């Protein structure tokens, strides 16, 4: 297996995740237009409004250690279950029959 | 050297792994330069990819400490580099200024317009979980795949996907990952959502579906939710002692309240807890009207790699016999 590294232009064309600590997450959120209050609430600097999740409840970084920012549409999800909801909403959650998957294996 | 952030048995190996990461720095610098020169170079060898994967949870734990309490090696690493995980499953280490200068402008532009390409920001320990969940198609039993799944509510489709993924992870020995997802199911869908996921993992959902074939998807969704309301109990290997006591009391209450079908189920290491609970209840000698069934065996699912211990204990009375008959194929083959 080779891990020859491509240029940034090639990397940029892929989807990827930035794996970060909580502190770094705050720094990046801040850089891209969100202000994190001491309480953990996230404020959109442009609109001044508090960010809410799909359930219309405020998102708190302190209370949601697994919070992720899914870019492409600036969606925040608190955990994998909410991420799953987002995938369904976008038509990106794919089901296959176990039988078919076994025959492929 | 302060090793306090690691449990003793992991110290030497993990520090060595971290050192390996730092040994990559010359290559990282080369790549950083190469980004602009379009230079191709090996950046992270396969063995280092594995090392990186192993140390991510520790990096996560250590990074949550105040900076002056972080291990010096980890602090140095976190001060200088960010880690990227591509959808090709390859980890890349990038200098901080690379993220600041190259990636942040892209992220900012996404705020203005939708983009096809996705750059997600996730924490260390969940990165792989998010990635795998997105990538891997959810394998479901044929009887379920024959239904028009898109006719289920969005929430139910999502819960089915999560339950399928958890089941696959559980039966393939990835219980830590499975438990983390189960935790998020509980946060999002509450106790009933978690109970549904457990019912799915044990096989109740598929078996029950056979009895309600021909109904429309809305009705099926309603019926399947009813499974999550039944006195079915599940143990986890992470359970605290008070939770064991709580389940013991709940089962005792169900038996005294004459629920018609009561069961406790477990997989792998959690089987010891389930056995402990049932042994306690048997000692109470509660009611002779219940028939009971203990199944302690090693089983293998069609999609799993190895046999896993499965411990089940079922109580049913006359009223619950039809229910038992429906599900007995799960225990008696």
C-alpha cells in the first residue's frame, strides 16, 4: 500500500475531516465566523443569533463534546445520531440488503 | 517526565507512538513546502497511520487538559499541527498555519454558499466514527430492505441506520465504537430509541416484521416502536453497579406486576451482568406461573467474523405464550 502524497489541489478535491481538540475547535469556529460564549453557546457573528440544531434548541459546545460542524452547508450536529438525521434529510443514508452485501463479500 | 495522562500499562507504547509522530515532522515540512511545488512525497507510512489511529483517543483526552498540564510531547504536537482524515481513510498531518491560510478561507466561503465538497470539523475520538458512519452502507435484513424505507419518518430511517450500524459493530468486536453510538442514540432518541436499537441488535425487529408483513410502512413503524415499550432489558459491559440493581428491581416489578413476556439480553462481556441479575431474581422464587428459559451460548451472525457469547433469560406466562412462540426462533433453532 502506498501513501504517496498528492498536491494540495488534489487533496482539496476530496471530502475530509479536521480532527481537533476542544480548544482548537473553538479557534476554528471563531475564525470562520462564530463566537463561542463562556457558557458554551455559539453565536453567528453575522446575524448575532444563537445557533440552534435541527431540533431548534440552542447548541452548546460545553454540553456537546462531540459537536461537529458539517461543512458544505454549515450544519452543526451534536453527535452521530444527529449526523444520521442529517444524512437522511439529504438523502445520503444508504441501506442495502444483508443478503446482497454477503454475496458481494 | 510526566506520564500522568496515560494509564501505566499504556505509557511506554504510547509515548513511543507520539515520538514516531514527531519523527514525521521533517516529512511534514517537506509536504508543506511540496504543497506549492506540487512535489510528491510519502507522508505517513501505513504503520504510522495505524499508530496515529491508536493514539487519537489519548490525544483527545490530553488535549482537554489546561495547556500547562498537558504532556510536553503532546503539547508540542498540538501547538504545531492539525490532523486531517480524508474520505480515502488516509490521515494527513498539516502545520497549523496551513489550516489557517489554506483551509479557513474555504470554510468561510461555505458560509455564503452551499458546496459539493465537505470539510467537517470533528473531535479526535469521533472523527473515525463520523467517517465510517457516512461511508458504510447500512446492511439490513432482506425483509426490511424489501420495504419502501423512504416512506418511514426521517427519524425512524435514521434510527434504523444507527441500529444497523451498531449491530454490525457489536457483532464484529467493535464494542467501544458501538457503545459511543448507542450513547448518541440515547441523547437524541431517549431510552426508547436505545431500547429499539437493542431490540434490533438481538433480532426482535426482523422477527416481528415477519408477523406484520403486508401492513403499510406507517403502520409498521408504529408497530415496531411498540417493541421499544415492552419489558425487555439489556445489559452493557459499561454498566455501573447501581444500574445492575435498577434492572434487577425493574424485572422483579414486571414479574410481580404480571407482565406477560419479560426478557433480559446481553452480548459478550455484558453477559456476566445479565447472569448476575437473573441469578438474583431466581433466588427470589417469585412466581411459579411463569415459564422461564435460559440461553447461554456462543453464536455467530452471518455478517460477523467470530462467535460471541450471548446470554438471554426469558419469562413468559399463558398470556405471553403467543409472543414467546413468535420469538422463540431467535433462541431455539
